[in-house]
C-alpha cells in the first residue's frame, strides 16, 4: 500500500478514467479475507480519498464498465462516498443501454451493500431489462451468481418492481439446478422480503435445496427456511426434510439461527417436538449471547405455538428478562409483553416492572401498532401487575398519545382493541396511591378515555367486522360508558344484523353488553328468542351465565328460554366457575323465575359443594338469591311444577301469535345460513320445545 500511495501521489493528476477505476477495483479486491471493520477502514484511507477526488474530475469521461467498477469497489469496502454516489448513479442512467448485464449485477449488488437505493437508476434498469433482449440472453447464459445478486439486492433495498421481479423469477426457474446453496438461500430470501410469492419458483427452489441439503451451511439453511416462513408458504419437502435437518444442526447454531428457526416454525404452525426441543436446548446454552431482537423472537415463537419444552427454558428467559429489556426497541417490548401474557403469566412484579419501565420510556417514539400492542399486552397481564407509579405514568402517556388527531393514524379495525386496553388498565390505575406523599405526573387528573376515541368508534361502528364490533360493545359496557340514545339504537340494530352469524360467545357478550348499557330493544329481543336456542348447542358455561344475567338486567322474562338455559346449566353445574355459577343463581332470583326443583337443587348443591371458591361479594349475592328463591317457592301453590310453569307462561292468544312468529324467524335464520338443513334443524329440534 505504501508503494501504491507513492504512485498515486506522483501521478494522480495524470490519471485517466481507466486508471481511477482500475486502482479502486484493485483496492476492492484487497478486501477479500478482511474483516468488516478492516474493510470499512479502507474507505477513510488517504489513498482512497485521493482516488475518490480523481473520479469526480474524470466522471464525464467514464464508460459503463468503469462506473460499475468504481461502485463495486466502494461496495466491497463498505464505504459510501456521499454525493459522488448520486453523481455516478445519474451518469449510469444516461448510459444505461450500453451497460453489460454483468456490470448491472455488480452495480445493484454494490448499492445493496451500501444500503443506498438510487431509485432512478433501478427504475432505468427495470425498464431496460423488460425491453432489451440482449440483457435477458446474457442473464440466462451467464453465471447464476449474477441473477442471485440482483434478487438479493432488490430485497436488501426493498425495491419492488413487479416487471423486474417477474423477469428475474422466470430466469431463476430455468437455472436453479446450477445455483449453489448460498445462491438459493439469497435468492429466496430476496423474493421473500419483497413478499413476491410464486408457487412454481418456491417449489423448485425447495426441491433443489432438498437435493443439496448436505452442502448447505447452517446459516444458509435456516435463512432459506426463514424465507418460506416469511411468505407463509410450506412445500412438503420443507417440513419433511429441511426443517428436521435444521433441527439436527441446532447443536452448533448461533443465536440468530436458533431464533429464526423458532420464528419460522411459529409462522408456519409447524412444531415438530424434536426440532422445538433442539431449539430450546440450544437457546439455553447461548441465551447470554442473544440480542434483544432474537430474545423477543424466541419468546414470541414458543408463545405462538404454546409449546412448553422439557427443559426449563421459560425460567431462563425470565432470569434474563431485566438484562434484555434495557436494550429492547418498542417492537420488541410489545412482542415480549404479548408473549408472556400468552404463555407464562407467572411473572414476578420486578420482572413485569422492568418491561413496564422500558415501555414507558419508548412509548412516545413507538409507532401506533407497537404502542397499541404494548397497551393490549399490559391489559392482558393487568391482574398480575401491581399498582405502581410506572404503570400509572405509562397509561398517562398513552392517554395523551392517542387523543385527538393522533387517532386518525390508527386503523378502524384496531380501535376496539385499543379501547379495551385503556379500559382494562384504567381499573388498575384508578386506585393507585403513591407510596410516598409526593406528586407524580398525572396525579389528581380525572381518568377518562382519550379524547375522540369513543366518538370515532361510534361513528364508524357500522364499518367494523363482527369480532371488532363485539369487542367494542363489550368494552363500552364493562367501562359503563354513558352513550346517547341514538348510539344505543344503532348498536342494537347492528347486533340484530350480525346475530345470526355470531358465535355463542359473541352473542352472549353482545346481549350482556346491551343489558349493561341499559337499552331494551323489543325487536332485537324478539329476534334473540329464535337465535339463542340454536346457539345453546355450542355454548359454554360463561355464555349461559352472561345471557341469563342479560335477561335479568333487562327484566326480560321469557319462560321458554330461561327454562332451556337452566336445564342446560343444571346438567353441567360442575363445569361452571364460581363467578358464573353465582351470576346464574342471581339471575334466576332477580327474574323471580324459579326453575324446576330438580334443576334448582342441582345448582344450589353445586354452590354448597365448594363454599371456599366464592369471594365475599359472591357469598353475599348468593345469600340474597337463596332467600329470594326460597320465598318464591314457599308462596307457590303445590301443583305439578310442569303444569304450573306452563299455566303461568302461556295463553291462547300468545300461542297463536307465536306460531306465526316462529315460521317467520326460522325462515330468517335459514336465509342467514343459506342452508335448508338449518330450517329442518329448527323444526325438528326446537320447533315444539321452545314454543
């Protein structure tokens, strides 16, 4: 290098364009075998800086190959020459038709190494390749590495041009059998990053990789598998050969390989026990070397798959939580909180506390998706989060962030979940009392929902999908949000519209929410009397309890429905949680509806069987309900229970009207499901029972 510096210093003023490009190319070749740090150090070497100045002077006289060599040399060194790169790109666009295909590949690769996208140049390359038959011929007859580098460069720079990608995919298909393992891995990775999914291309690449699997390095194999996971595409040989092979190699995998393999399995919904156990064991050995991103990805993968490995992985993850949390980004904090809320809620207060503190630090700079994710995860974890100044301050920051115009950046579909998170966390914060007597930011403020959130949701609730609408309705009711009459009428109309397609859980939550909001709509309840019996077949105890509570809140007394629900509950009393059982008994007492003695005895016997399960509030409620039911039974005439219930519930006039209503509602249900078997089901199973 000393001799080269001497020559350059002496002859630099006489250098031709070829001298400049050749000198830089030689320096670029010297980087082979150097570390990344050593290569980058060359960029600040006085020799390179002198040559860089000479290139500026000779730029107008440079030919395409010389331009390509200069950019390639900078790419090899990892040195961005600043404005010179733009000047070279502009000059290249002017001469684009004169470039050879090999030089185009070098130019694209070099810009990707420098992480710099000259869009005009890449657009010119795309347009020329679409029209220039010579370029296509050169690519098809050239080396596979040129094709692979072009695809990799597009992926690295996030440059997506459908015409260019189609052309490259077609050329790759014809040459995959000539690709090396690294070229296969880089090519599929480039397409995956750009979300370009061609079944034929991916199947061919996977089959080629399967044939060469022994020649793949662990990094290239995991990188290839990750690419398929990113696209959500799993050819048979991926799950039968490539993923198991990667699992066998985990004993020498680095943290990135371990995390990426776990993430891919989670994305594809594939969890071979031997692979996941190998991932967990290797993670245990190398957890100290994991970056925060890799740590978060590993937790996310096991949480998504709900896979609990034999080794104590989760204990180790918790032990490293405080250390990793300090270096997390907003996305990683959101991911960790979500994962722990899904798979391992038994976090100690100090472990949760470090995540809460880090989330509070990053919340002002997070994007909306990550901020909403943090709030949602904290809301799911809220029973385990002790009241603290950190959680209170975080919620205050979120309150400010999602008020006013900031809401416009949040998609409508995400707003109900955001509202639910605020309401859930509100309960945690509203009773917070600082340990000391000092003031903290937000102390003394009136807790409320972010300005405009409820108004925006009410204005757009008709555009929400069914799941989001039910979550919105359930949240508003849980929070006891006061609503105008017009909004309540709109809500019941939408409930009626969705009712036939709702699941048992969604319908019970909707009914309960409407009742809690205190709005009785006769048309909705009339329709519910037909839909609810059908949903009962798919109900769980909580659905039954919530529906009965809704009837009680609305004072809606329908003998047939209540009888069916209590019969169902009596045969499954042991499956009810203490709260659901208490609510069901309360609803029967509140309605002054007394089920048959056998059903009532079954429910009360279950209450007496587990007295320790009930809270003090539950016990007080049950005491009142038993006393109320006892008084009703004591005053009841000693007649046959079945005869008495029907005598009090039916009249000739009611039966005649009910017959017509039944036919109309059954037809409505059949239209919802577009299936005549539904009509037959109602006639055979429920026609005589419920009317």
